[in-house]
């Protein structure tokens, strides 16, 4: 048979995405929040690097006092984490930072001498962005690319306007929700049920009530949360090939943001 | 035979049916008719360069790539340099499509010229081009092109030394815009064959800071040998660049794989399963 | 009555070779309140006198920060300055995103000059009615530039813009040696405030109307306002 050219177009497709593995985890406490991720970046069966940073601390200027205390952000910081296709994650982070910069640069209100009463005698209002506003902005960025999505699971952590810990999580096209805890990325299906049980006390009942009375919700302490995070990551490192190498834990509370690093298995 | 030179080498009509000249004559956006023209995007590379490998050491970076450009399995061009100096302390190593590489080189030339223009008398001293400027620019370009679904089919390694801080620099970006840095980086086959050897030398920044230049060069030479053994699209002849904090860039475009041993091949017949 | 026939637009020269609209824009700067800028080897300082229209209103911003290590003080039409501030912020941001570096102040000032010059050759529209003193830091050190609506941008050791700025300039000229080699930022600020004082007529400096900004080789661009300026009064 004679081949016919030009009738059926031959389609070549370029795949603009890749899966770079890794896991991202956020927990909100009463007066603190945690955002943690592993530091491995991989593609297929190759480890690209053992030290990549999936979380960015977006913060107002640090004081010299903060720097002396080795803080990496103020208590107004936004912990911004992305997981999935790393190029999109980086682009999303840059997009948000750009918005943050312009948003905060236009509302650096200072109290003017003689006009104190306008601010009800409050301290100078620092230029910052609330978590609520940040989350809504991220939704707009993600949904703006609804038909060519940023292929990432995004989690923000910080303190809300009352100083309570908060975590916002997003799907690739911008659906979002404030939650007590959330895991994203490769280890999500392994860790999330564990956190449901340990943070939100799912399937925990008061002994002796014949599984009729649920265990009452209460905030976990920072120490309890850190233990959960470390346990979660060491476990998922055992069971998932794209998770490992190192663990970065960012902790935000009224003092500011602190970074903890722990080694994970490199195999 | 049709003796008209114009039809030499063309598929015969009797075999393939009449050639649909619309394919070759299809207007493209390059010809200026945007409205009806089809845009042409790269969907697969044509002439390609194989792995680039690089490792940091206590005073800089060592990087290597062979001088071969393949057309499929044909060793098409054997004198193609794939390590390029940009500014005073940066080398860019490029694998993947060679025409896209040459386009990137044009862009890097433009970048350098613009830098010299913008920064005037400071452009070659206090405000010279740094590896991180070049990398950021290239990474943005690569991601931008992938987002337009029209990628530059390459994986790049930017290595160098920041002349202000003296810090060694090594980072990777590919056609998807995925970027990362590591004490040792390799593209393509090198990621499978060279990286295990290089990570044995330095698996963390701390270990890389203890590595000497000689150790690093030896590691890269060993990697190039293993790649020549196992990568069919590699060549014996390669280029080696050392970017050192103190002595600047030393570049040799005519290094050959040494200390090879093919003794294991002595008894192999056919595909290896054949007995004598 | 005499009527000038050559000031209807910016593109028409008068027979004597003048562009009146551009000159009027320069005039608008002189209507603005005073601002002084001066530099040493390591620091640049801007000082400005803020105005308020009447007793009930707050004071007009005099200094705008445009990035971590640069900003400007202005004299003339504040709304025009805000447009330029936005432009600078965008350029700073673009350089950060695309090249991963701090913008070169010289390059930035050339971009501004280009933007301002364009208005002098465009029939519609008008020149910017504002003068700027740009203070910034980049890889090549600290810099002080003066921007004019004509499209002139010049690097200088010291300058003053606005009402009675000549007094300030004279002070800076007479004291060039002493502040150019000044190591201390505090002393440089004091020089700036002294220069500003030369230009005052019936006003006195208060915590409300004095605005100060500085940038140094190891200091980000910082604005000092309100009660923080008390010690310089």
C-alpha cells in the first residue's frame, strides 16, 4: 500500500511537566505553625540533589536582634511551600513574592506625629500581609493558570491576625482551605491518615464508651508536633523512593521563624 | 533513474505516492504570515551532544563534555565544543540539541554585550558578570520557552566562581526549567554513570570543600572514561575546564580518554553470548 | 496682552531655541518644598522638608523607597513622582527576577532619563513636573543622582532641589571637603540637616516636617521619620 502523507497529521507532543518527588507537611498549633519538607529533588529514579529548598520564608525585614537570635523570619512571615513539579513550584513562589513585595510596599503606614489618634494610639503598623490575604492571592495566581496549571501542591503556614497558627493548602488550580494540618506531595497518602488520627483525633474514642464518644479535640504542643513531623518523615523515607536526604522544619511563633534541619536516610 | 539533479535523493512517487508539497511549502510564522502560518516547535532534538559532567572542589569547579555532535547514531560532527566561557569566571556546559545550543550561545553573546553596555566602566571589574546572573537568566529563558510549549532542547550546567565572594558555583537547568544545585552534577547518561563516581568523592558541600583540584580532575577524567565505555553516543576526545578562584579558567579542548582497558572484550564474540 | 505662542506643546521650539513646557516643568520643581542630598565615600543621605496644605491635613510624603537599597526624595508634583517610583520598582524587580542581581544605579538612571526625554518629544502629554534625588547602592558602591524633567540625569556629590534650594547648595559647595571624607553616617546626616536649615525662612524643623533617608555600603535604604528624627532637629 502506498503511504498517504498529509491526511492524518502526525502528532508529536512535548510534555512540559515532570514529577520531582518529595513531601511537604504543615501543622497549625494554638500559637505556632510548622511547615516541613524533605530536601531531596528527584526525577524518575535519579536523585538530582540532596539539598533543595521547597519552602521559602517570605518575611518583612529582620531586625539585628532577630539575626542575632538566628531567626530566619519575623512573626509576620509567610512560610510558603510547594511540592510537585519543581520548576512550577519555583515560578509560583516567585510570582507570589512579587505580589507580596508590591502589596507591602504600598501600605507601609507610619504613625505621623500629631496624628496618633488616627491609629488609636497603636504601634506603627508594619508593612505585612495577613495569611488570609496571602491565601486569596495564591488562589488567584493558581486559578489564573487554570488551563495550563502550575503542577504543584501548595501549603502556606503562618500566624493569623489573632496570633493563632494557621495552615492553608491548595490544589494545582487554586481550590484552597484553611486546615489544622495537611500533607502534600509524594508522601501525602502515607502521612495524611496518620495526621488525621494524631492531630484531629480521627477514629479515637474515649475508652469505655464503646466507640460512641469521640476524643475531644485539643491543640497539640510544639514538642508533640515536632515529634509527629520527624516520625512522619523518617517513616515515609523508609517507604517512598522520592523522599529522603534531609528534613527542613520551619517553626513560626510570636518570636519569629526558626529553622531546624535533620538528616534523613540517603538511600 | 531520473537524471534531473533536483529530484536526486527524493522518495520515488511509485514507492511512496506523490509527495505532498504542501508539507514542505507550508507557510511558517518565520516567513511573516502569522495569520495562516503554522508555528514550528521543537518536539524532539536532531543533532545532539551527550553528557556534561561537573564537580565542585575546595577552590572552584571542574567540568567536562566531549566534542561530539551525533545525528541519531551517526557521529556527525567531531569538533563541536560544548563548554563555553561567558564573562571572566563562568563556563556554561550544554548538552542536547546542538542547533539550540548555538542559539543559546548567540543569546549569551547578546547578554554579555548588554552587560558591558549597561555597566560601562565597571563591567569588567567591580560589576563583572557573575555565574549566578548568567544562570538566573538562562533558567528564566528555559522555563519561559517550555511554558510557550516551544522548548530549547537542552540541559545546561553553569559552573564558575563568584569573583566577589570567591564562592564556587554549580547549577543545572533543563528544557523544562527544572533547576537545582549540588556538589556534583551531570546531564544525560552522566546522571546515571558519572554521578555515583562523583558522589563517592563528595556527597555534600562540606565534603566538596575538602576536595582538591587534582582529586576533582581525576574524578571527572574517570567519569569521562566510564562514559566512553558505556555511552554509545560519546567520543574519546573531550574538553575539560577548570574554573579556579585564584587561577581563573583553564580550558583544554583536546583531552583524550586515558588508561582504558578493553581486556574484558578479548574473549567476547558476537553479542557476547556466542561461544567461540 | 503678551501671549507666549510657543508653549502649547512640548515638541515646538521657540525661535530662540527654547522648549517652554520643559522649562515650566523645571519651574514646578522650584515650587516644591526643599530636599537636599549629599554623599560621602560610604553613605548617601537625603533630607527633605515635608509640607502640609493646612493644619488639618497630614504631611505629604517626601521620600519614597523603591527597593531594598534605593529610593529617592522629590520636589515638585508628588503624583508624578509616584508614577516614577512605580517605574523604578518595576525595573528593580525585573532585574532581580531575570538576572538575579541588584540593578545598576547608573543603568536605572539612564532608563529614567530615557522615559523623561520621551515626553519632551511627544505631542500629547507633558513632561514630568518633578525633580528627584536618587540615592542607591549597587555592586559599584553608593551613588547619588539628580533627575530632571528635561531628561537630564547627573551623578553628583551633593545637590538640593525645590524652594530656596540655592542656600542648601551653597552650604554643600562650601563644605564639600568635610562631608566627602566623612566616615560617620550620623555626621553626614547632620551636614544634610544643616544644609536644609540654610534654606528655611519662616519654618522651623519639627518631628512632623523633617524626613531623612540614608543608604550605605553596608546599610539598606532606610527612611527615618517622625519621632526618630528628633535628635537631628
